C-alpha cells in the first residue's frame, strides 16, 4: 500500500501564505455567493469558500484559534485540539484529505507502543505524528538514545525506519 505523507509540508512551501486567524470558524460572515469574508491582506480576494470553513466545523467540533494558510492547491488549517497541535489539509472545494496530529509518547496507541518497545527498547520516544488520511492512519515516531535519533513510520502494523541521524563525538 502506498502512503503519501504530509508532514511539515505547510511550513516548507514557499508559496504558502497565511490567510487569517480566527477564534471561531462560526464567527465568519457569508456573502450571497456562499463565500466567507475574511479580514486578510495577503489574499487578493480576501475570501475563503464557506464549504472549506464548514468542512472544518463538521470534522473538528469546538476548536478555536484557527490559523489558515493557502497554497496553490489547498487550504491548511492549524489549531490545537485535545492538547495536540493539529494541521488539517483541505482541497479548494472543501474536502478534508489529511490531518496531522503532533504529540508525544502518551498519544501513541498500544499496538504502536509495543512495536517501539520491542524493536527500540533502548530508545526514548521524543515525538509522534499521527497522519490520518481517507484510507487509514500512519504514525511517524521519533526516538532517540545516547548515539542515534531515528524516525520510524508505522502503517497497519508494519514499520520501517525513514531517517537515521548519528551523533558526532
């Protein structure tokens, strides 16, 4: 199964630009054409399609302090939910297609925790990223010991190392 990962892409795209920040997506006004009016300077039109905001509300209940960015092909919403930093990716037509949940070892499910404990027992879990996409969930786990930092990808119980960094002396 091929899995496309969207990790930290929002922060590396040069044509990504902030659209607006809002304490509540429900506070936006809608014009007759169904377009949300937003107080923004970087977006020439100054609008976000209402179906994108509605999709956020439908998929993520009761979130606030939302920061939106626009790229060439999508909208990216950043916010906190249940103590975790979240990046949600929406198409221009409003479909949610990937969500990244950033966390720590406490956010890792039991099955993934057992894989890390079995194969990386001398390592400490530094960070986790849960990637939810339409066909499933993937995890990127960063672990570290005295000599090495590793990133491990786990999908459907299978794992692979995707990055290894060794410390110098």
